[in-house]
């Protein structure tokens, strides 16, 4: 993915959700025919730095000591608004609202320091039929600011349940169901009632610009 829409600042999650709601209402009103193709360009933000105070809060919330190296989970949250910007583009074929998150795959390829200036890029790939709708992968990458070194990559798979796009076949192989056997626990977490709110507060604004 070489072509990219370059944003001048990090997207606001609240504004992205508002845009997604407006796009959904517009689509229902116009009843336009569905698009069966992904946007041909990435979304990119340059000159991003992690916020040290937020990195420290994030580490403490996860029960880890604060370090100069940015945790992988923090990088996922850092890149998330850029990934969402891909899904609110006018030519993105699936509705953002109601999307189900199926899985994450992460490659942390090199240490990222909170002092590093970064380039974050995201795009969509692999639009496929699913027995329950349509699924898509959103790729988010963290690079050095000049784009020469890939530091971190996350691939998130989403499902638009009940959305069937023309030309995308559902899997024909029968689904084999097996009895669920819970894995042996390796740790036990005791979380406070406000943990979710604390995580959300830390994750809302993670960046600063040089």
C-alpha cells in the first residue's frame, strides 16, 4: 500500500464515531447500492510521539513498572484512531457501527521509545464473505518517522454481521462444532470496578506532536 491520505493531526475518536453515525444515516436515507471494494489508499499520520504521562499511566494500570520502552498494548491503542479513520471513509463498504472484533495479530519488531518520532499508517485488506456477514482486515503499522523501518504491526479482523455484499460468497465448508474445554489458568486477575473506565481514560489521548 503506497498511496496514502496524510492527516495533519491525530484523529479524534469521538469525532470518528460521530462521522460513522452520520454516514450510516446518510446511507439509509439515500439507499445507495453497496460498494464491493476497499479504499485503494492508506491513512497516515506523521510526527507522532507517545505521551510520557500516558505511557506511565498505562504501565501502572497494567501492573507493570514505567519504562522508556512503549508497551505493545499502548502502541495498539496509539494506532487505533488511524485504523478507525480507514473505516469511516466514504468508499469503505462496511458500516463501522456494530462491527464485531474477531481477532488481533501483533508483531512487535523493534523497541519503541517514548521519545521516538513515529509514522503511523493504516489500510484495509482481504474483504471476504463470512457465514454471518462480511469480514475485513485492518492493518495498522508504526514506522520510524521517515518510513524506513517498520517497528510494530497489528492486524485486526472485523465482522459486519448481517451485511452480505454481492459477489462475496459465504464459506461452503460445514462448521465443525467441538465441545469447549477451558484452558488451564496461568494467572488470576482481580480488577477493580473502575478498571474499564481507567483504561478508557488512559487510551483517549495518547499522543503529542513535535
